[in-house]
């Protein structure tokens, strides 16, 4: 819930404005819990999980606070995860290129540069890329906000500062 709240408050969870949809943020959170370094992974891949709910799918370890998990989440996506070469698949639950059946999305910036957008597999429809609605300006904002949150978490900022509502500047208004 904290990730969703942060993404909404910071203006990066609005699919109609070229950002990731809120359901994609849920998948980013689950994927982070699956694909964290092996000793820290808290969830098993969906394809490895039994049909019946099983508490063994959640790995036991030293408990972490919500704040610590959020700090690790933003560090993972701001510093470690490569948005152009890696895909998010909770079905597979491991860091790898996007699954072959998942179509890539190419984003074109105002200066004409083209790059691969986020590849986020819909676990119910594996050929659907939930990152396909993202615009180039949305990817720029995603990176800005992840770096901002990473910096704030690194210096121990308050939750209030982290969740401060985002207000677009003239620069961002023009790019939307």
C-alpha cells in the first residue's frame, strides 16, 4: 500500500497521463519481493506457487519494517534494475530479459531518441505488456521519482517528506 500511495501522491501512477497504471505498481512490488537478492527474497515465483494457498510461499527470515522494505524497493528500481533490458514477470519471479511472448514498447522522446519502455507482464494475459501505455515523459518522471525517493530514504527523510504531493512545474506541464 505504501508503494501505491507514494506513486499516486508523486503523480506517477496515472496511466491516462502516460504513466504506469496502478496495477503495474502492485506487480513491481511483488516482483521486488521475489527478485531481491536470494537471501532477501520474500516471495516465491507465481509459477512455483501451489494452487492452494500455502504459507511456505512466503519465505521466513528476519522481519523487516515497511520503511526498510520501501527503502530497498526504491533502491532496487532506481539503481539496480535495468528498465531497458529486464522484464518484470511475477509468474517467473526472477531477474531476466522480458519473456519472449511479451511485446516490447518503444518510447520516442521529443528529441527523437527511441528507447525500450518498461516490460511488465500481465500475469493473467502473458502477451500483454502493462508498460505499453507509458509515454517517454512518464518514463522520465518515473526515473526522477525513484531517484528522489532513493535520495530521501538514504538520508532518513520523514514519511511526510517522501509522500509530499507532487505539483507539476511548467517544464512538466509542457511535456504532458
